[in-house]
C-alpha cells in the first residue's frame, strides 16, 4: 500500500472529484432555486466582477477544466439574454471580445454573493479558517509537485 493511502480513507483523486461534484450539485441546487442559475454562471459572473473587461479567450482558457467551448457559449448567451452580461466586440480581432457586467448584472451578482455565503457556511461546518487554509495549501503543493515533475 502506498504511503498516505490508509485502509480508512478513499484515494485522494476520488475525494477531490467527489468534493467538486458535491459542491457543484449543492451550488446548482441553491442558486437554481433562488436565482435560476448554477455554479458555472456563478464562476463566470465572479470572474467578470473581479476582472471587468476580461478577454473571453482568457476566461475560456482558465475555465477549460470546468467546461468546454459549447458550455461557455451557452453560459454567455444565458447571461446576455438575462441582461447581466455585455460582450464587447473589439475592432482588433486579435484582442477578441471582452466581458463586462451590466448594471443589472452587478446587482444580480451582489444577490448571488449573498446566496453563496450560505453555501460557504454549509461547506465550512465543523471547520475553521485554519483548517481551510491548510487543505488548500496542501492541495496546491500536490498540484505543483505533479505539474513540475519531469518523467
């Protein structure tokens, strides 16, 4: 048996995938019930809120782990139709379209933040900030180890 894979624990990859799935399911239900949106919408809105005018191509690259190009088009279309997102086409094709929150999108995003705070509370039940920081730090170290490893 590999070190760190005790009989009482599932493998790390299983736990990470299960956490992501549980988080997505919970946030999709929570945001869906209150706002008719899901976790993917939240991720896009949060990014555009933090980085107003983000290039669509940069967002697509950074989020490819979560969804493919078809899903990204769907998310953008959903938020544009809702009046929350503006896709600004640039004259310079190399720069590509940029994404902005509309005034309505900014108000909607603030409402989502309030809703998301309850998901954070649920996730952190029985944990404190130090626990969270330790888990995140260790996961980042494992990712760095694997991404920098040469074969």
